[in-house]
């Protein structure tokens, strides 16, 4: 029987604010805490994949985030084949420097990565997308290969804002999907972390303060979520309200990482320590989604 992951880290949506996720991981690692499962949506999907599937240590994550330029979000769109001539021309004139190259190299590494070859003691990696072809959420996760695209396509899909970029088109087991940002439905996908196959016993979720998804907008949704899980859910809210979502200013990566590190307070560490002695008593069912 699946006893459930002791600790899942849920990395929420937030555009370039997602660099704060790197600071969270860095602070956890410094204190001897690495999650058993990582679930990500949008920018959180990219950080989750780098940590779990590429095996990047927090130092490399921080160095990569620090090199992102102010047009890093644009770089994702320009990685599409039909836009590659535009990307090349912009790079020649210096537009997007530190964004085009960094994102391009990162996505190239992800092409060789897989949901089921994980690192940093992570047992489960989950990526949330929205399928525009059906309007359904698509949750792709380690240990469940059926209906799952390659990891890189899932990550790009989860990061694709449909108003700005074309959907990531994939066909899996004969099913055509058009994957876009899962944050449209759910910016903090806690529910997916407590269902099969992850079944997390404790969840540390990072909320980057963006507009909630359409499945989170009902009155009292977050309060009901917290009540259903009680002490087994801890939501971090790094101080990122003054930062943009699409465009960064010089120095923002370092400030965002610092905000993420500072969110791991003594109180959070005590909560984590309390969870060490808990058994697998939470099954993750019952209206959390």
C-alpha cells in the first residue's frame, strides 16, 4: 500500500515571481529539509522540474535565476520553432540577453529529462496544465505514465500564458491536447499533492500572491482547504507583492530569492519538525480538490 510522501512542496503560479521558489528550496536545503514530492504549476513547474528531474542543486538554481534578464518570459515564446528567426535576430542586437540563452539552454536540458528519473531524494514530480482542447486540468505525475507527454512539453505547457503564447500541442495515446498554464484553473494545486499517487502526509505550499484560478474563486475556498487539512498544510506567502509577473527590473532575481529564503521562518521549521513523528494517517480525499 502506498504510505504517502511525508512532505510535498507545492510551487504556485506567479510568472517571474517564481524565482522566489528557488529561495524557498535553498533555505530548506540549508536546514536539512528536501521534499519527497514536488508539485508545480506555471513558473513553479519549471523550478520543480529543475530540482527534481534535472537534479540541480540549489546553488545552480540560484545562479541560473540570477542570470535571467528582464525579458526572460519573452524568451519562452521565442523558443518556438516558427519564432526562432526572431529569436536569433533579437539575440544579435542584444535584446533578451540573459533570458533567451538561459531559457533556451534550460529547455534543451529538459528534453533529456523524465518524470521517472528523479534526483535530490524526490520520489514524485507533478506538473499541472490546462488542456484548452477539453477545458480539463491535466496533472502529469511520476509513477503514472499513461496519458503523459514528455516532461519538457508538460513544463512548457504549464508555463504558457494563452493570451500571449500559442498552446503546447501534444498527442498522447492518440489524444490531442493543447496545453497551457494550469494556473488559469488553480494557482496553488494543493489538492493534486494529496491524491494518488503522491498522497502527501504534509504539504508546504508557496503562494506568490497572483490572481486566483477560476476553481479557487469561490467564497472561502482557501479557508475550506486549510480546514480540511488542518495542521498538515502550511502555506508560505513570500513578500513578493511589489514585484511584477512578466517583466523584471535589474536586481529583481536576487531580491526575489531573498524573499523566498525569508519565508522559511523558525515557525515553519518547527512545523516541519513536528511532522517527522507523524504516521500516514491522512488519505488526501474528501473535497480537497
